[in-house]
């Protein structure tokens, strides 16, 4: 297999992502989301009602399809654990699960994540979204010194 | 006819689900092309070695914000019918702090964990499993603590309302913040090389 292609220019990719978000506004009157799909799946696993395939769950199925297809066409699809050079794969997976659980709790409390609050609410100028973005970046920078060795 | 098109009755329910799929595919594609399915690249934002997260996120916000602002100005989009997340001041600050700590511990956010998993990265699968546990636990616990969960509700509150400025002035302010941030990001990356 040939070497993976380099990633896109971040401003071009960001503008493309912004056009996708704008399309969601125009077509559906709602933005993008991710944690909402996790909440829907969790509700179903606990026996909640309602249709399985609502907007947000179908959108996330699309994210998986689009992300996988893009990586495959760019020669970037491979089974691996992305981690720092001196961190074991099992340690990385445990940290990933722990970090995921914290993010899940934070997203329930904040009523959204980097997609629904960050991108969507950010572009719609929601005050709560901008507070969430500022708090998340601040906590990220405060946490990095603690876990920095894991990312070398 | 004024957008949102779903409200205008252009699409049936099943057609709107097909659109959700198409929008999701484009969303996942854009994240993957930017490199945001890669935890090491995401974490460069917090070690200040690769500020792609900031550049992608803020160019996306500015693009969608300017697009919706001008479409509304032209009378083609009714902004009052586009979803704006409700503001809960204390829960969103506290939730943001917990989320940000989890992001750096876990290396991927919810959307990017789906992209990572879809590209074969097992750390993405682990973040997804952790997220499901977290939303299930917090989804059970937090509604039982309304003093925290429902604290400081402000409904739909936008920057122009809160700052008593026009919508256009708030849009301009965000553009200036983003452009300043892009210059700073480039300078930081240079200084780290």
C-alpha cells in the first residue's frame, strides 16, 4: 500500500466543515451533533422508547461512513492505537475509556459537546456555547501537564 | 420559500433522514481530511505543537456564522427557526471543565472518536465505550440533582442579546477574535519548531 496522503490544509478543511454546518442550518434548521447520538443510544440500551433511527443517530452513522471512506481513499485506514511513544497500548485504551466517561458526564451536564455546543451553538452565537468552549479549552490546558508524558 | 427547508415542507420525514445521513457523511469526511480522527494530532492543540483543532474549529464556526448571517440578511433563511442551544450558565461552565479534562485524558472528543473508530483506531472505540458509560451514569444521576443540573437557566441567550449589541456587531467581533487567533496560532507553532 502506498504512503498515506498528507492531511488537508486546516483552514480549507474548516471552511468545508463550516459549509456542512451551514447546509444543516439551511436544510434542517439544526446543526451538527455527536454526544446527542450517544445519549439516544444509551436511552435505548436502558429500554427507552422512540424510534432508533432519529436525525442525530442517522447523522452519526453518516459520520462513521464518511470518516471511514475518507481515510480509506487517502490510504490512512489501518488498525492501530494512536498513542504517545512511551505509552503502552493497554494504558492508552484505559485512558481513552476513562476520558470518554468524563466527557460523557460533562456533555450531559452541559447539554452538548464540541459539535452541538461548540460548532453549532458557536456559529449561532449562543452564550452557553461560548462559555462551554472557553471552559473546555481552559480545562484541557490545565490537564495537559498532568498527562503530558503520555503524549510525547 | 424561506429556509430551513424541512420547516418549509420541502422534505418528507424519510427524506430528512437521508439528508441527515448525507450531512453526517460530509461531517465525518471533513473531520478525517483535517486529521481530526488522530488523537496525537488533536493533542498537539494542548501541547501547543499543532494548533489544527483551533484552526479547523474556528474557520468552521466563522464560515457557518457568516453564511447564516448573510442568508438571513438576504431573506433566504429564517434565523429564528434555526436551533440555538439553551444556555445554562453554571452547568455549561462546569460541564465544559469536566469535558475538557476528559478530552485531554482520552485524546478524542465524541465526534472525532467516531471518526477514529471508523478508520480502524482502537483508542476511538475505547473512547466510544467510555462515553456510553459516562452518558448513562450521568444521565441517571444528574436529573436527580436539579439544584445543579437545572441551575442558572437562561433559555435561548445569544451574544448580541447578552452584550446589548446588534447581531452584525457580534458576528464582526467573532471574526476579529478568530483572525487574531489564527495569527497567534501560526506564531505559536513557529516558536515551537
